[in-house]
């Protein structure tokens, strides 16, 4: 199959990294081979995610992404899209605001300051933005989703903005949801489809 060699899609994982069965691809290892354990957020788990975050801040993880992007540019890549899940959603915003990527998509993003980051995106980014959102999400709740629509929707963000909403899903649905649940399965597949269509349209 022939494809443009000057365009890439960066997949920026959640804190679990690419270890989960629903996420099969090669991704930049910006977690430095130190993803959290698959059961770390389960009830009763003793994993201290606050300590993990101290060792995986922007000052540590962003330089890794910058090196990957620089190496791809040396190989002739000029068009960058990024899709990020949870933790990776923060980096999608940052890369778009910094003008590094031309197309942005994120599912259940975390670590965003609302409304500040949405306003910053409106005023500084040029990358069309797709948000895949859901019903129960402590990191990007319904109120934040509505704020995103208010700030970026109705043509306010000229390059392009769309928010998909997947009813009955919870945070993490696009990569680690329960595929035996029909709503979650529809949400995961819907988020993937909407992201692919977004990239086809804008990249």
C-alpha cells in the first residue's frame, strides 16, 4: 500500500502506555518505559499515582516527544497529526498550541485547566480539534465539555472544531473500556472512526 511519507499521526497514550489489549500500535515512549500497572486504578489498589506524576511531568516527557518529532522532520515529515488519550490529551493540546501539529484529536483528555486551556487553544492553536467525550469523566466532565462547545463551537474556532459524545461511557472508554458492554464497544469504535475521519479530512 502506498501512502504519503511526509505525514504522520502521533499516538499519545494514557498513563497505562501501549500495554492494553485494546491499544495495538507503535507509539513514542514518552512514559520512559514506566507506565502505571494495568490494575493501578482498581478499587483497593495501593499504587500512588501522585508519585508517578512527579516523575512524568512535562519537563521530562515533552523533550522525548520533541526528539521524536525532530527525528521525523529529518526524515522529511512535514505534516503532523496527534491523537491523545487521557494523559496524552494534555500533550495534544500543548503540541497544537505550540504549532507543532496540524491536526488534533483527543479522547477523554485529562490535566486540562478549564476554561484557560480552551481559551488558549482558541487564541493560539491552528490545528482543527476533535474531542471524543463521554457521560462519566472526572477529568473532563459534562460541564467542561459544555464549556469547550461554548468557547470553540459554532464556528468560533475557525480551523475546525467538533465534539463527539458517547452516552453510557466512562473515562478511558476509547482505550480500556469493557468491550462486552455494547455502549462502551460502540463508544470505542465510534471514537476510533471519528478520529480517522477527522485525520482524513484535515491532514
